């Protein structure tokens, strides 16, 4: 089958390009690698963002001169380490995590990666913790990556807790294309509604980008407009 042959050649080329980009632009250091092995040892699911996504978050944080970052969904701290490293010495990352077991792994990984001074994990259901963050707002960047069905509510909170010029990023907004089709799955429905809201809200400029390790999922990125 000529077509399959061409597709697989293309897939190989794509992988080679991705590896080269990671090697040159987004290499993992000891702290990031340790966070991944600690996650594995603790039996956590391997659903972290990719190195390219991590470096992309750093790029966005730098673009908006982020001093305060909010993450919803910490897992083992991998994305949090990428984010915290984009902060200046007096910057602060608050990462929300519902599981105390995950949070314990995160705290170790933050310390080991040298960001324990500026990165903090708060344990609780995000929808219960978010209302307590108003006094610490505005955040310059919000990264949403927890359970998927409340994504629209997380967006409401992100809008309350940001300022014009802030960036709001959500992971898993493509889901192999299922986020753009009718769906029975609650999580996918949450993400689909998130996409509709960020593309129709006049306060935001938004784009979804396929950028995970096989380009079937990725971020929806939004900027809060100035006017
Ligand atoms: N951002 C991480 C991956 C997060 S995985 C990374 O890329 O490294 C999703 C995480 O969200 C899990 O650890 C899960 O326990 C947490 N989570 C799920 N529901 C949540 C909720 N309601 N509030 C806070 N955290 C939640
Ligand atoms: C899942 C969650 C994620 O945040 C992700 O990036 C990949 C998978 C999941 O719940 O299956
Ligand atoms: Mg995710």
C-alpha cells in the first residue's frame, strides 16, 4: 500500500524532527528527569505534558513577564517545574492538586529541581480552592490540566483571576479530534465546551495547537485582550 508506506515514512521523519527539536530547544535536566522517575515509582499515570509543551509554557510565561502563575492539576510536578523555571527569583507558582499522594511527590520534585522556593502545591478540589485565590490575583498565566468536565468552570475562574495581557492555557483540548465532534464522554464534552467558549468570548484571542508527543492532542492558548 503506497499510501501507508508514505504515511509511515512521514511519521518517522516527524519523530526525528521532534527528537532534534527536543535535544536542541527543550532538553530535560536532572530535575525534570527525577520528577518523571518519581512519578513512575509512585505509580502515577504517565500523562505529563511533553518537553516541547513544557518549553512552550516557559516561552509563554516569559512573553507575559509572568511573576505569578497558577496551575490547576499538578500530578507529579513535571509541568510545574517547567513553569516555575520561567519565573524570576521573586516569582510564585501555585499548583492545585486534589490528591495528597500526588502532592507529596510534587513537593519532593519541586525541591529536587531547585524551585521549592518559588513553587507551592495546594491540596484540594480545584473548584473549592479557586475562590480562595482572589486575594493573590491577578495571575499572569493560568495553566489548566486537571479533570476535564469542569474545564468551562476553570475558564470562568481563570478569567476572574487574570488581567489584560494574561495568558490562559489548557491541555488536552484536541483529544484526537474528538473535542470538535458531538460526544457522549463527559470529559471530552467539557473540553469541547471550553473550546467553544474561548473562541466566542470577546475578551480572548485563542488558538488550539496540536503539540503533544504524537500531535493528536495539545493546548488551547488564549490571551486576555487589553480593550
Ligand atoms: N500538569 C501535569 C499533569 C496533570 S494530570 C503535568 O503535565 O505534569 C491531572 C492532575 O489533576 C492529576 O494529578 C489529578 O489528581 C488532578 N486533579 C483531578 N481532578 C482534580 C480537581 N478537581 N482538582 C484538583 N486537581 C485535580
Ligand atoms: C489524561 C489527562 C491528561 O491531563 C492528559 O494530558 C492525558 C490524559 C487522562 O485523564 O486520561
Ligand atoms: Mg493533560
